[in-house]
C-alpha cells in the first residue's frame, strides 16, 4: 500500500512541473515587460499629404513596412483626413488618402486646423510631429493650391518635409528633369524643412527603366531632424530603413540592464538565488524587442521564444543561467558558490547581445518568413550560438 502523500506514478514529476511553471512565469513576465516597453516608447505621429497617386501609401510602406497600410482605410478624423495606427502602437499615421490636396485642400485644411487646435493642449506624444508633402516629379508643376497648402501646414506649426516621388534614377544618376523641377521648387522659398528643398525619392524599383530605390534614408534623417525628442524612440522602432538606430537603442537598453544586474550581484548572490537576475533580463529582452519594433501582434510567439531561451528547459531559470551560461562566460567556469557583480553583468550582457541577434535576424525577414522563424527552432539556435561565442557585442 502506498503511504499517504507519497508520489503516485501518474503524477507529473516535480521537476517537470517546476519547469513548466518557470517557463510560463518567464513568458508572463516577458509579455508584461513588452507591454510596458511599448507603452514607454510612446507614439510617433506623422501626417502624409499629396495628390492621389503621388505615392503616399507606397512611401509609407517603404519606410515603415506593410503593416500600417494593411490596416486598410483608417478611422476618419475630419473631412479628408484618416488615421491609421500601427499594431504596435508606436506609429500613428494621418493621411489624405484619395483626396486631392490641390482642389479639396481647403476642406482638408479646415478640418486639420480644428484638429490641431483641439490637440494643442494635449501631451506632445498625441500631437502630429511631422508632415510629409509629396509631389510626383512627373507632374512637373507645383500648383498654387499646393504651395498654399504647404504654407498653411507650416503656419499650423507642423514641420513640413517636401518629397519628390517616383523619381527615376539610373546608375546613381537622378533624372536631370527631376533635378530641374526640384530646383524650381527650391526657388519658390517654401517653408520646407530642413533647407527649403524637396527630397528626391524612388520608393519602388522599376526593372523596366532600371530605376533603383533611393532617397528613403535622406527622408528618414530629415524626419529625425524635425521630430521632438519624445517621439524619437517610437520613430526608431517604427521605421525599417535605418537598422543602426535600432541597434543603438538596443545597446542602450543592454547597458542600463547590465548596470542594474551588476548592482544586484554586488552583494554576491548564492547560486540558488540566481533567479534574482531573471526579472532584469526578461525586462531587458522585452525592451530590446520593442526597440527593434518587432510586431506586438506576435508577442505570444516572442514570449514563447523568450521563455525557452531563458529557461532552456532547466528546472530553474536562475540555475540555468548559472550552470549553463557561466560555462560560456570567459572566466566564469565557475569559482566559488556565488555570483558576483562582474559575473552578473557579464551574463546579462551576453543574454542581451544574443537576444539582439534574434531580433536583428527577425526584422531582416519578410513578415511571413518572420512568423515561421519565430515559431521554429531558429531563435533558440541563434541565441545559443551567440551565447556560446560569449555574446560579445560592441555596446558603445
Ligand atoms: N516606380 C515607382 N512607382 C511608384 C512609386 N510610388 C508609387 N508608385 C506607383 O504609383 C501608384 C500610386 O501610388 P500610391 O502609393 O497608391 O499613391 P497614393 O498617394 O497612396 O494614392 P491615393 O491613396 O489614391 O491617395 C501605384 O501604382 C504605385 O505602385 C515609386 O516611388 N516608384
Ligand atoms: Mg494611398
């Protein structure tokens, strides 16, 4: 007869159960951390104007990815102005989809004026931070209502960036007539930021003419120049053109978390309490994920990946960090029975760098490939591979 309270064969072993709990716990912490990280990013709000067919949707897709356009026609804000919000919440787009800002410009402006007045007293992150005004180069003329529209936007206090769209370029040479047109517009003395000129762009390559994509980075950097500090982190998460800015944001997160971990480890942590470091690391990888602007709509998959790599199937996330990660940390194999500040910092830096490489790879993929990658063994393999190299990364 079995003694009361003794384990029965069909009961899951304590080891398995605690592993499940740890994994679920880390996944929950990660999801919560991701929500907080997205909330902390705030929102970059951009207004995009230009005649129908000037290339607004195409340009927005090229700079921010397909996700915003996929949300379809946005929510009407005023006559002629719709609002789309990126699923991650860090990008708000106002556009005049399907409206002629030339002929219906007055109606759009009246609505916009009202909107700007109503929002003036709200926090900066709820205001419009920049406006792009698009002109298709092949129109070869800028009409008076278009000039008035640009001036009116400026008078409303919106920094306006002029974009010449669908400009052909071959072997690095921009179509001379587009340059001529840009020069003409520059001569009009319009309040275009930063220097009174339009930025020539082509957002789609055209195999027939051999025209390449160009000008997107210039447009993005001009946008950074006019955007208030409070919206910069959200712009960095939202855009897909400048990877280096995402890396810098992620490295900042790692530096901060390493400092926190070093503080935790300053009083040496016994092996068994190494889990004390886990919240710092989970919140770090959640913030890195947000800095890269990985889609919040995939947070379940990301949480599963995060919990897998941080628990590694071990019974205790903390013990895993000590017993497995320290093996790959230079000098970490393993002196004494406690984690010092230095070791805590090294491990945290390695985890951050390894997670960065997972995010970096994920954003380089097309959305469907990305979903497959996140659902498969790839993230764990990549994470482990970087960790084995010591997770070194340049954190400047
Ligand atoms: N080659 C090339 N074609 C472009 C470019 N931008 C837009 N197009 C094409 O021009 C057409 C109109 O572009 P859209 O981006 O839909 O224009 P839109 O301003 O959003 O138009 P509305 O939504 O009607 O206001 C599409 O067929 C695009 O494929 C570009 O930079 N290069
Ligand atoms: Mg459109």
